C-alpha cells in the first residue's frame, strides 16, 4: 500500500500523520512477502498499513526477541506457517513443546477473530505439513543422531565443557582417527581411541604433533563418563540424520515444517543448543552456493540462542559469525530467538536483517540497562522506543526488516496476526501416531551399531603383548564400579597387542583422507 492509499483510508478531512505515511511507503514490496500484521500508531491499530517482510530477504537472517510471555512462540508459528504456505521448508526448535500444533488447524475463538478484525485480515483455520524429530529419540519424534566423527571436536568440546587446551587435544585425537580410518560412530569408539593413544603402544602416535598428556586424556575420559551417566550417549550413533531431510516440500508444494521436540531434554540446554549448531554447520558443509535467490531454501529458527553463546571461546564465536555470514549464499536463513539483542554477539547481530522485538520489562536496574541497549540497536525512529518497548502488549512487536533493495525499512510498531494452526501442543498419542506415519521413521527409528573404531581396536591381534590376549569383552562405556577401574581395563583389552600400530596404519587410510572438516570441525563424507 502506498502512502497515498494510506491517506485515502484515513478519510476525508483527516490527514495521515507524516510518520505513518513514511512507514507505509517503506513496507510496499513488488515480490512475494510474509504478512506480519498491521501498524500501531498513537495507541490504535491501523489495518490500512500492513507490515510485511519480503520473501527474498529471509536468507539474510533475523532476530525474534522479547521477555517471557510476550508472544515470541506465536510469532515463530505465524512466520513458519506463511513460509510453508509459500513453499519454503522450515526448521523449528520446540523447547517447551508448544509448536507441535502447527500440524493441525486452529479451532478459532472470539479472541482470534477479534485480532483478525483489528489487523484487517481474514482468518482461516489451517494445518501445515510437519515432521516431528527428537534428539536421540528422547521424546516424541523421529530420532536425530550424529556420529562422533561428524559432530567434530569443537562442538563436542563445548558439550563436554573442556577448556582450550583440552579442546586442542581432542582435535588431535580426531585428526588421528580421521587419518587412520578409525570411524568414531559413538562414544565408546572415542573412548577406545583415547585409551590407545595414552597406552605404551599408542603414545608415540601423536608425539610428532604435540602428543596427548595422560592428565588431559583423563579429563576427557572422565567428562565422557559423566556425559554418558546423564543418559546422553543415545545422541551419538547411527543411522545419522541427513540434514537434506530438512529441505523437503509436501506433495502440494508447501514447505515441510520440521519440529525438533525438545521438552525431554530442555534441562540440558548446552547439549541441545550445540546439537542445533551441528545441524546448521552440517547444512553449511553440504549445500552448494546459490547466491541471491527469490526465496530461501530453508529458514532455520534457533531458539534459546543465548545458550549457544554462553561461555563460548573466541574461536567458537568466530566460527558462528563466519557460518552465519556465509550460509546465506547457500539459501539458508537463520533466525535467532532469545530475550534481548544483547544475548547475541554484536558481530552476529550486525548480520541480522530482520528484527521482531517483543516487549521488554524494566523491573530491575539490569532490565533498564538491557532496554536502553536494545533501543540503541534500532535505526532512528519516530517512536519513543524505550517507552514503546516497555509498554507493548502480548502479540505486539517492534519490527524492522530489509526491503527488496537491501535498505532497512522504517521501524514499525506492529499488532501481529494470529496463527491459523493450533496454538498449543498436540497430545502424546497424536504425536506418536504422526511419527509412526512419517516417511523418515523407517530410516532412523532403529539404532545400528556397526563395526567402527571400538570393534577394530578390539580385533587387533594379541601378538607381542606381555599380558597376552585380552580376556573377556571390553566393558561398555560408562559401566563398571568406577571410572578409575574401567579405564585401565579398557587400555589393557583394547591395546594389548604390540602389533596395533601396524594394524592402524593399514586400516582405511583412504577412507580417512575422504574426511573434510568445516569451520566447526564437523565432518560429513560425501553422500
């Protein structure tokens, strides 16, 4: 709508305020766009001034922020619905279990109809094609697993809370396994390789590239044991999730909304936030460059984004920044979802083209400081943003996006549309039925434990060992009365052969050379 049309809608003898006309002209686009809602000005909603975001700029990333209870989740649902309707696949991390209702039409209510009338839009109940996923199969969803090899040392070090020195040592362990073709499928594979590299037979393997101290190896092994004791081992293994499955469309042309159900692991935020980064890094690693396109190939919503940046090393933050900067040319848009913009490092925040900022509450001096910092991140505006942001109601937000010419639109206080799908979770039985009916269920439901590093090390001939062949099976990872008793047993049984180095040099070296690692050290052999 042009500024003139907005003026016409105002009625005879009632001139449109100049700021309203300026805002209205800033949201006129020629190509397809998502309709977020209607402008708020001077205390009233103006359905004649729609607030929209061009589809073509959504690969330039965005931020959805606001205090708890201000409507961020419904905003995600609204944007995901419209993306799906325009044929764009969506990935949603559903931390609280509130987003599964996107698969079913909403029942409608007086409140929903009143909101539609306020913003001048027609509301029609609709469900959208959805795929439900769950980390390691914990919860209601198709299991999402990663191999330890593809997860890589940088992300794994963050999950295990290793320091910089320990992370570098873990990188050496991965480098050794890569070059020797020792596939690290699950955690017991990694434990076996660490045990070998600290044994008399294996210690020389890393000597020329810095070596692995017994103290550092002990920290890594203890961290792995604690990690497994929390039930986290199921996240690593095969079949590994193929992130290409996030890029699908339904037979009717709508984009599939992949919902990662996280309620079962919401008390392990470091784990799931790092797994989200693995998914994003894997997409970055595998997708080809496409340059600017008329629509994104995928829009990825990174919920609870502050968890990713908490206690992150400079190298880790640099990798996030570079991934965000470069993945847009592969057609992937990333929206970070958090409470305040200050949760996102400035180097990342500066790359986010679209902003939907819900209310911020200023109850404490820290809140007041966060509010002022948020105001400074917005372009110059006709609003008193400090007052506006603290007074927005639920389902209202301050919006600015990139226009089709790449120039930021004017800041617009917006009353958002209501989602057309169910604004609440599906029941467990309905979720389970949807998962069983999924085309992905047969591919990922059953875990597979094939031969990998652990089995190859156990199979080493026992010639030359002073202790003779190992007796009995190697204990499973995390078993045994105590870690300090298990680790010597693992060393004795896995590396009891003096012939191991000859074996390691002959096993799968060509396979190892096929591994390439991305910015985060993640790896994927070409499919």
